[in-house]
């Protein structure tokens, strides 16, 4: 990663960590799930409001996590807002592919999420970045048991 991209990555991560978007509980979520990363200690809950077509009308998260986990959750909520559950799942697959293999996610436009490509250089942090997404998937599937990155 070149120096300019690394600096942008750091700025975006810090901004979303210090001022996370869509942080706080929803009043009456349709679905929710809890996720835990025992290696880092990240714990988050993702809550969804859906319309009759399974389109995400609101998404929030709560919990405590490292800067990468919090920034990923914040950016995830912005990215999946107004998407269907299927579209959100495709976005997650593209994001996961980028972080684990470095491959271009193909037809999935990651937008700002592509800044997380640098996380791949730190394999232990991939779990931090993907925990919110795994938790979102669990919420979308209405799973009640907490999910873990282990």
C-alpha cells in the first residue's frame, strides 16, 4: 500500500472509530444479533429494521470494539442502508474476498469499504473488520445464538 493510500486508510478508520455512524440501539428492531471476537475482545450487536421486501430501512450497532471493528461496523451500516438483505450479503462477500485474498470483488462496488484492503496485511485484524459483517449476516438470518470469529 502506498503512503497516500495508507494515510487515507488511517484517517477514515480513525474518523469512523471516533465518530461512529449509526451507533446506538434501535427502538424496535425487526432483527438483531450479537457477535464476539475473543481474540481482540470486540463485542457488538447489529440491529435491523426491514420493510416488506427485506430492504434495510435502518441499521444500527452497539458494543465495544477496537478501532478497526468499530470503523468497519460504522462503514457497514452506511453501506447497507436501503439495500436488500441479498444485496447486503453480496457486499459482504465482496468485502470478505478483498480482505482475505486481495482479489477484486468483481461486480460488487465496495466504494469506501475498499480502503480496508490494507487490513489484509495484518491477518489477525481481518477478524476485527469482518465481525460486524458476520453479525449482520446472523441478524439477517434471524439467528438467536451469538456468533464468534473463532
